[in-house]
C-alpha cells in the first residue's frame, strides 16, 4: 500500500484495503486480548509481592478479567461466521406490514435502529432507497451496511418484527400492534459469483427518484427497479445520481437476494434430511417482539433472549440480541 502506484488502479487497491481490514479484524482483537493478559499477570505478581497492595488491585484485576472474557467471547462468536458470505457487507431491506400508519412509523423506527447499530459498531451505513408513507414513516427502505462481517452479524435479523404500544396516531389512546418485515442479504461484491441472465430473466423499469436529492435526482428517470421473472424477486435503487450507478447497485442487490435464496434452500434441504426444523428462512414468523405497553421489554422468540429496556434496543443496542442468535444458531 505504500507503493507510489498503489492507487493507480482504484478497484484493485480497494480489494487490497478490504483484505487488510479483514486481517486487522482478526489480529487487533487478539493483540488486545494478549495485552490484557499481560497486564493481569503483572497485577497478580504485584499482589503476590505485596499482600497489603492486593486489596487495592483486586477491583482493577476483576475489571481486566471481565474485559478479557468479553473479548474472548466476541472472538469465539466471530469464528461461528465461517460461511463465505458472512464476511460480506449487508443489504438490510425493511418493509412495513399490517398496522396502517403505525406500521409505517414502526418501519421507520427499525430503519433508524439499524442505522444506529451500524454507527455504534463503526460500520459505514448507506441509504440505498426509501419510499415514504402517506401520513408518517416509510413503506419500505434499503440500507447497505459496509464493514467486516456485516452480513454475518445481521443475518439473524431477517424475519418479522412486532411492536406493541399505545398508538401516537390514535386519538383514543388505544394499544396498537404493528408489523414490519426485515430481509438481510449479503453484498457479494467479488467474493461470490452468481450468474443472472439479465436479457432473458430480468425486467428493468426506470422512474424518477422520490424524496430529497436535488433537481437532477428528482427530475430525471435515474431510479432503477429490477424484477427477476423466474422468482419474482424485486430490487430497487435510487440513491445514486446516474442511472448507470443505480442499475449496478440494483443488480448487486438482486444477485445477493438470489444467492440468499439458494443458501436458504440448501439449509432447508439439509435440515429436512436431518429431520430438523430449519433455522433460517423465517417467512411470516415473528422473530422479535418489542413491547412498550403495558409491560416494557424486547424479546427474541427464537433464542428467548430478553431485554427490559426496549427503548435502548430500538435506539440501536442490538448486539446482545445478535450475539444470542449466533450462539443459538450453533446450538449453544
């Protein structure tokens, strides 16, 4: 990377940078863990040499051990994500379901939740497309979350999310149940190849982009919608200024969805041969409940992990749910 000509080939350079990031993602946590171990050993030596100092050091030592356990647990969970697509970036598609305006508002809340989670975990978060609802919230939106193992961490978020609360849109103050669906697919990039016959199997529609974006974005038909005719899979992109860029992004999303369908079918077939229920491909099954009234909690229906602070979860504190899903997926 220090070579003067390194950035002459932008595409090749980006691949090298990504490989470096992947390596650092493994080595940095290991270096931090080894450094903590060294500090803990030094504290133990000091305590052994001076018993009077032992009590003063005990609190710091306990904190070090707790931090070591946390980092070791994170490293072990990372090893669970061994599938080729796990290390890819992720597309997160959110679709409002039953519940009218409340469902559209709930979809917007989920959109913000994943944006906040991405920011907390130092991922780059891009809004690919968004369709606003009539009164409030969104009908649908797609995020691209860029970073090491983004899909591996987020793959368990696919499924139906249910919110129970006092509706802010109901003058009578009644409790409302709203639904939104989340679909997470890997951004395959150059990691995995999947063949699509765009001339034969894909219908392309162009349209004007909606929402903020300036005169060029809103007054030219730069937005692209692709429909894969054999499967009915639809992808759309409007975030880029040019039709060419939006087409390329929409194609990446389409290929990612088709690849994920293949993975889910393979997992379902394997589970059927073992006589087990498949753990992916949730369909309409609710995977998580967020209850704001009368009780207050968020609970995953698969792992039974429960948080008594649903506001923090909706504000992006998702990592405990993600970790519990990864453990559940390997039968811990």
